[in-house]
C-alpha cells in the first residue's frame, strides 16, 4: 500500500482557488484554477500524477502554514 501524496482538497468556485493539503500538513492554494480543471482533478484516480501534469507550475501557488504549526508573535 502506498502513502497518499495528497490528504485533502477543496475548491472555491467564486475565487477559483484550489486548496491542496499534503501529508506534511502544509496546504497550498492554487490561484485562478478553472472549474473544469478542478473537477477533473477531483475525478482523477491519481491526484499526485494529475497535480504534477496539469496544476503544479501552471498556476500560482501560495503555501499556508500547517494547521498544527506554532505561530510565533
């Protein structure tokens, strides 16, 4: 059994933002992703392969801190 390369995803059709969370807990927000690309990503048998071929490097990505990371003032 292989480890998942992606642990969670969500898509906001209003802002066209695709959020992808990796096993490390880090979430990347991909900007201006068309709805048809997000839908195909959701249906993809291998999210990691789809991500590498159709999303990563093609849409601006902004990392968000892991939910369990400490925030330093």
